[in-house]
C-alpha cells in the first residue's frame, strides 16, 4: 500500500507532473509548428499537447515498470 497521499498534496503531484512533461511540451510544440506550415499556431498547440502526453506517459512507464 502506498503512502504517497500522506506525503504530497494534490498540488504537489500536479506540479511534479507538469515538470515531468515540460520537455515534451516544448519539443512537441516546435515539431508541430514546423510540420504544419500553413497554421503554425495550431500545429504548435497540437504538437505541444501530444509531446506533453508522450513525455509524461514515458516518465510514468519508467517509474512504474523500470525503476
């Protein structure tokens, strides 16, 4: 049984998730803006969301399965 709820508040967990997914947000936004030349703002937004989700998923997978 995990005691993580007693150590960290929900705000702490949210900030850790934002910090873990931030590199994916940046690289995804850059890649999305470069790939969608006609509408770079839309491409950056979609790429940022996708990059954040992939990066956060990779961190969660690494913590749960590898570590």
